[in-house]
C-alpha cells in the first residue's frame, strides 16, 4: 500500500499533462485509421486507450515501490531483459519479429531496455564521487550498454538501439565525469562510427543516404520524408481539420499512425496544433527537470535526469525525422504514436519520476 503521506506530494499536474498528450494521440490514431479503404486496421484508437489503461496500472505499481528498492533490483531486471532479447534472437524471430507473447499480449522487450539501463547505471554511479569516476568505470558502463545495444541492433531496431547512447552519456554527465573525458569518448565514437556503416542493413543505409538527399530515391527510401514534408506544409496555420488531411488519408504517407504521426498532427491541426502539442511536451520536460533539481539524493537525480533526456531525445528525433532534419530511425513519438510496449514503457518512466517526487520529503 502507498503511504498516505506520499500522496500529498503526488504531482497531479505532471500526470494530467501526460494524459492530455495521450488524448491527442487517441484522436490522431482515430483519424489515421478511419480513412476509407485504409490498409490500417480500424479501432486501433480503442486499443491505444486500452494500453493507456495498462500504462496507468504499471505506473501505480512503480510509484508504490520505493525507487531505491527498484534500483537495487536493477541487476535482476537487466538480466531478465537480456534474456528476453536473447530469446528473440535465438528462436529465429530476429529480423521478422521484435515481440514476444506474454499474458496474451505482444510485448517488445527493447522498449523496456532503456529503463533497465537507467536503473542499473544509476545504481552503479550513485555512491561514486566525480573524482572516483575514471576509465575503468566508463568501460564498465559502456560494456553494460553495449550488450543490449548489439542485441537490439540485430533484431534489427536501429532507432531503439541508438537511444541507449544518449542515455549512457546523460548518466555519465550527471554522475560527474570529467568534461574532457566526455568529449574524448564522443570524439572516439565519431572516429569509429564509419565502421558501423558496414554492419547496417541495406535499407538502413538507404535511409541515411536519402536523409542527405531525399531526391536520390524519391519513390523509394526518400518517399516517406518527401510526402511527410508536404503534409506538414499543407497544414498551414490552422490545419485542414480533423479527418480532412489528404496526404495521410489518401495513404501517401506510410506508418502515419506510428512513426510519422506528427505529420498527421501538422496536416490536420496545423502550426497551432503542433505548437500546443510541443508546448505540452516542453512542460513535461520542465517538470522532469524540476524533479531532477529537487530530488533528495544522488540516485534520484541520476534517474530523473536520464529519463528526461530519453524522453527529450524521442521527441526531438521524431519531430525532426518528420520534417526532414533527422534521418528516419523508426523512433515513435512518446504517448502519441500507436504502440503498446512503448506506451507501457513511457508510463513506467513517468511512474519513476513521480516516485522520486513523492519521496523527496519522506
């Protein structure tokens, strides 16, 4: 049971902001799936609402457990997550499926890897002073992140794998690693990054090339970005109206209910709708930073900061991908894009933020 004293410090405004963003997502998914002759199964907005309900349940579960205890459990959670990732790889589902069947639901383990890494590394660095963080600690943190990174990359899920990198750097930064070390690691990463080109799938290479020049393959890899920019531009100031977006409803944009849902938002609700949605996201990020700044201990600071960076990276990359200033990586828009595992993972992250806020004064 939750101590009643903790409920006094519950951040209702943070939860309300999340639910408002979720409501926008349900409306957009309804619009995306209600088009005549749509190839997307109708009724997904109801299924999204169902996942929001599951998300609220797991959020309540998370806030009922002290985050210090969750951090102590992190090695077991990390091993469990690696096991599920390995199950996908070694059962032959990699490259075809990224999900496992659990309790009648399809779950994507990679969506929960981010939180496992955050908990594990926060637990590792919470008792270390900045002067104690050296080469050995950095290598250990990189090794813990590298294992799930490779396993997710092999699924293949480049977008989710790449998300582990900013999370790692955020944790190293907030833990107090020397700035010259951080820049040195970044420089070394940029130096060896061209090697990754040779391990990318052909379609992933095409995405990068079409990001540099979308007109290189306008009917192939560059098609989605070109059509997405047309949709965003056609929305204007006020948008074309709900259920009236031609680019999305006439199926010019694939996956406009998942990765490219922001293009539907911009087309049907215009600049005003996009601005309000991004303003809600900004408020969410600022609330997270406030929790980080006022957490009662180092563990809470590391956890909340890394969660905020993860959410911010999702938002920036997804919105940038839609308007063509970021490569297409398949990263969903938090709480808006259709997806059950992503929704549950995001509510777990919000639950952890609320957990830290509630226990700031106990």
